């Protein structure tokens, strides 16, 4: 499949691109700035210039699947979080449907389904994630929503705990990326949402 990676220049996004390069899929890195292009040219990954804050529908032409891994991060202001994590994600779902792209993987955040339990300074971030998740669920897309715990830069173990709901925990960004790529071709994950932390289940055995 031709897979559009939204947020390809991010820490998780770069892992996703590298995992896709080693798979049967072809990654297309959606980038906001031209100065991000050389990194992907060096690893021979095609790029698409597009900005979530502008019109970016052209990025979906010829794609078979989308992995949304963009994010403003929990430490930006509420305005940027709403623009990127909420409205940006919602627009990607609309563009996917408009271009006949059915498979859609959403990188969300653990706790997005229970934002009311979060500390006050973190609630707005989780509410934005939750609204985007809920929008995607109401579409005709073959979606899978993955809500990882606290992200680390440790080397991936290749093993996770993926459940409908788990307690908070940590997980390497590399393992998140590997899980998202693996789920692209796992039919049982369609129309499902999962929490994701480190565990004992080999990612390659998720069916």
C-alpha cells in the first residue's frame, strides 16, 4: 500500500517511515517545511509538502492508507492543540474519505477516552484528542485508533500490551511505530480502539 504518514518529521513519525521502508508498503512523508525534505530524500522516501493549518487535500492523491502521527505536544497552548490535534486530525479524515482512502490509523493518547480524570493542565490536550477520535469513529473509514502511554526514546523491545483499556504506563516510540505499521494489515483491528503500553505480546503476533 501507498501510506501517507502525517507528522512524518516527528519522533514517532520518523520511526513509522523507517518501519514502512522495511515492509511491503511504500511510505510517503507529509512534511510542512522544505528544510525537512533532505532527511527523507537521503533515505529515498518520497515526500509531499502540505500543512495541516492550510489546504492539504492534494497529499492524499494516490494513497491507499493514512497514518496520522502529527501532534502539537501536550506542552503547547490550547490554540495550537485544537488546530493540530483536533481540527487537523478531523480534516485528515475528511480528505481521506474524499479521496477514497479507506484505511486510517490514528495515533491518539492514553487517557483520551477519560480526559475528565486528567490533571487540569492536561485536560485540554486529551479533550482535543478525544474529539478527533470520536469524529473518526463516526466516519466510513476503516479506522484503528491507538492510544499509547508515556512515550520514551528507549530502543523498542518488539513487545507490547494492547487492550481496549489499560492503566497508564510507558512505551518506546519505536514500538508504537512498529505497532501502527503492523496494524495496517490486521483486519480484526478495523473499527477498534486500543490503549498501548510495553508488555509481553510480540507485535508481530497481534492478529
